[in-house]
C-alpha cells in the first residue's frame, strides 16, 4: 500500500490540512485512496455544516427580536384598525334596527 505522503496527488498546507489532487472518477492509484478521498470530502461537509450551525446560533437572538417586533407592530395595526370594525358592526346593527322598525318589529 502506498503512503499518502509519497503520492504525487497528496497535498498538505501550512496549517496541516490535507488534500488530494486526484480525481476519483479518472485516476486513483489504489482502492484505499478512494476511501481516504471520501473521508476528506465527508470531513469538509461536516465543517461546512458546523459553520452553518454556528451562523444560525448567532442569528437566533436577532431573529427572536425581529419576530417580537413584528408581533408588536401587527398588534398595533390590529388595534388601530379596531375602530373600523366596531363602526361597521354599529352600522349593521342600525340597518337591522331600521329594517325591523319598518317591518313592524320591536326589539
């Protein structure tokens, strides 16, 4: 079995991160290379997922504040429009009373 550090497709940067320059669909020296390549890709996916989670954790308090503010604004809008609904109900009741009086009903 060929050691990775002896392979021409092996890369390591200053920080010790490992990478492969081989293409798993065209050129792989040994079957173990494919397994190692898969592990590296899986590790990069996990790192990306962890970075996404970290961003979501940072945004969670801001999202909570935004939702509370939106709820307050919607409540204020409902409160400010409440007079319209009350007025419409009063008009409906007056119309009904007028119809009842015209028909001879009292109540």
